[in-house]
């Protein structure tokens, strides 16, 4: 005779047993699987192309505003607003097109992630100008690159995440 399970022990429910193994894996295994996924690398490539276009837009507007004698942090904020509009449009229609959800909800999420990235960008920009002794345009170019991974992860995992079935 096999021992009876204790009253507080229960067998896995049918939905738990029926789930795919990937949903039961550890975060480390999921992260490794994500790194090996060609689709994720393709998305990152598209995100970088869109980002490069936004990067050029951002720097061009930033440089023009600096020439108009705007404070560099104000110029960075304004150039961000122009670039983020382009980035959202292209990311929604090209990079994450299979994840298209409600325009307004995704737009607000994208804006929140972008504002967080802008805050990080302004901090890095200020540190590079005030304490690193860099000129404003090269400092902005570096700050944008430094913040890009934060921006990608936030948008992939939240703004354009897959809709749950």
C-alpha cells in the first residue's frame, strides 16, 4: 500500500499539468531562451534602425536649438519630443507591428517609458557636460546611446508587450 498524501498536500490541477514546460521554467531559462530567439534579435535590429533615425532627428533638432541659444537641457527635452513622436510611429508600425494594441494605451505606455529614458538621458547629459567636460552635442550623442538599452527593454516588455490571451 502506498502512503496517503497528507490532507494539506494536493496534486497539481489539470491546468497546471497541461501547461507548456516553458511557462514553468525559471527566469534564467526564459532569459537564455530570449537571447537565443532570432525574432528578438530581429526586433532589436529594427528597434536600433528606428532609434538611429530618431537619434539623427534628436541630434539635428538639439543642435538647431543650441544655435538658437536655448539652454542645453531645455533643448534636449524639446528634441526628445520631436524624436519620440517619430520613434513611436515607426516602432508601432514596423518593429512591434505584431504586438499592436490600443493606440492610446500603447502610446501612453511608450510615453511613460520614454519620459523615464529622457530623465536618465538628462542626468547622463548633465554629468557629461558639468563633470566630464564634454561639449554639449557629443555629450548628448553619448547620453542617447547609454540610455538606449533601458528604452528598448521598457518598450519591449511593457509598451509593446504581447497581449495576453
